[in-house]
């Protein structure tokens, strides 16, 4: 009996201690004294911005991988990230028309896609399930995507994490790439938590198709009418996801303020469009292709998020006979008509919002906020200078670069100059000194900001690929 009482007493004391200890941990966790385990610990590793990271691709037959790259077929390999080996991941080349341009010229510096859990379910890099390695295709500055995402984050728009990364293959130098967090489960949970909504990366079937779904135009209530969206889901969809999105598109098409408020995260979308317009990205939703964006839906409301900026800052026009390729056109791109009228007529997420003076004024306010806070404040110059100082030694040694080191320096200075001039034009358009429409600018050409001091070609063009193909390397200054 005495032993039983002692045991009961000991059990009670142990239970009390456990309860108290649990309470201590809860309080400590709430106050930040103890940080709970996080699924996005990769942010503090691969995406720490203070230094250039290293990734070694350990693969059995790299030549065979390059030969098969245009098929975008996954191949098993190991990755050694900053000295830590992750075994059995999937690797493939990525890109749209860039794959064709590379193969056509016999070049091998493909952008790459890494899927950690392709062969082993549940395998991640500290929570990261998928990763892109951007090759700076048509980007002599190495900064287009890096800056565009930074600008979006500055304006409170969720954007993929990035970091500069020195890539080697079986220990041999391959080049400087931009590591980009791929928009799948890890990205979605990092930004919205475990109870997140649906995420899509809409894309066209072919440019000859109407692609009304990618343009976010409501056609009917049949999910089969929206393959460019639903076939491009980036996370598992719940049974009601398709219906919610179609209803959001129907309300967006209605166009009245009440319907838009029910179907669109208005402020977030207006912030996105402020930056999207500033960077003059014609290879996006406000261009003829209408793609290169992420679409997030939660509780029946949609938001547009950033993706793919290698042809931003006016450079989509290079080599296209139907578009002017002078820098002045894109430095002065009209903020109220940031695309051709026939394109805007098919882009309801922009035009239906801009039809309301309240939303247009808020869009203008966000443009003003961005120009003041990112360009005029000196933050842009700081970002460019810091990035150039960080990556310059790696660009100088990049064995597969599409440009020379001197062309890189010119590209970096050109992208900053473009943004400074673009900031001047946007500021004048907001103040009324420069018309904010195509018709107005055509009637007042003397009012436009002079951009003759810069050339878009210095930011990167297909001719650089031809030069690389001819010489094999782009050494020198």
C-alpha cells in the first residue's frame, strides 16, 4: 500500500511537471524565445542573400543530359548545395522558346529545373520541394529577374525567393545562375500557410489559339473551357477550386465594383500592376502572349503574382518587326495603357479595374509610392551596386556566359539607367506633364523623357547567342 501511494504521488508530481513544462514551452514559443520547427528553413540557407551560394551537380553523363535537354526529361543526379549533398533528385532543362533557341545554336547553358521529390516522395531541401536555376537568357546584366522580384517584394507583392548561385558540374565550373524558389507546395505554404488556397501558372497552348482562359476571360461554367489554367495547377486542388475560380472570372467580367470586390484581391493586384507596368514587361499578362504570371485564388478571390522577367525592361521588343525597339518607347510606356489597345481589350483583370476611377487612383498612388520609395530614394542604385559587387568576380569567370565581362558591366549600368529614366517618365505621367495614353503621347512627343543615351540591346538580345555560338566563349572586355 505504501509503495502504491508513493507511486501515485510520483506520478502526480511528474504529471504536474509535464503540464508546467508544456506551459513554459508554449509561453516561450509565443514570445519567440523558442522558435518552432519551420518547413521553410531553406530560406535561411540557399536564399540567404549575403553571398553567392554553390551548387554542384553530380551526374553520371552530363553530355547525354545536354543532348536530351530540349525534351525537358528528368534525369537523376545528386546536388551538393553549399557543401551539403542531397541524393537522388530530378534535373531537367526548362524554358519556352529559349530551349529552341539554345538547341538551334548548339549551345548548352540551359536554365534548369530541380525537383527534389521527383524520385523519392517527401524528399526536400530543408522544406524546399522545387527549384529553378535561371541561366540569364537574353540578360547581359544578370539582374532582370532579380530586380523585378525585389521590386515586387518592396511593394508587398508575394514573389519567389532568389539568390545568386555558382553552379558546377561534377566539380567543373558551369556558370553563375539565379536560384529561384519554384511556385509549388513550399512556396505556397511559406506565403499563405498550410490552409492556403489554389495556385496556378496559366500558359497558352499555342500563340495561334485564342487563349481566353489565360487572359482570364469568362466564357462559360465548364472547367474544360479553361485548360490553360486548370491543367497548370501548381498544388493539389480541393473539389470546389474549379467552381470558385470560374465564379471569380464571371464576377470579374461583370465589371461592377461590387462584383470586383467579391472576386479580386484588389489592392494586391493593383500593387502587382504598378510594378509590372514600371518594368515594361511585354512578355506577360499585359503583352500579346498573356502568360508568365502566377494566379492565386483563395475563398473565391484571385490575385496575380510575378513570374519570369528575362524579357522585361522593354527587351521583349528586340528582334520583333512588329514592335519598336527604341528605349524611349518603353521608358515612356503609358501607365494608363501599358499595352496595345487590342491587347488591353482582352485583359479584363487590368481593364475592368481601370474602368473605375477609385481603382485607377489607387493604382496611380502605388506607382507614386514605388517611384518615390524604390527609385528616387536611392534604393534602386543601392540594390544594383550591391548585386554587381557581389557577382562581378563570378561573371568574370563564367565559362558559359552569353556575354563578355565588359558587356555585363554595360548591361548592369543600362538596367539602372533604364529604371531611372522610367522613374522620371512615370513621375511626369502622374503629374500630367507627360500623357499617360498612346494617343496623348503621339500628340505630344516633345514631352517624353529622352532615352537616347541607352540602348536596349545592351541588356541582352538573340544576337548575343549567335556570337556565343560562333566563338564558343565570350571572354574579354
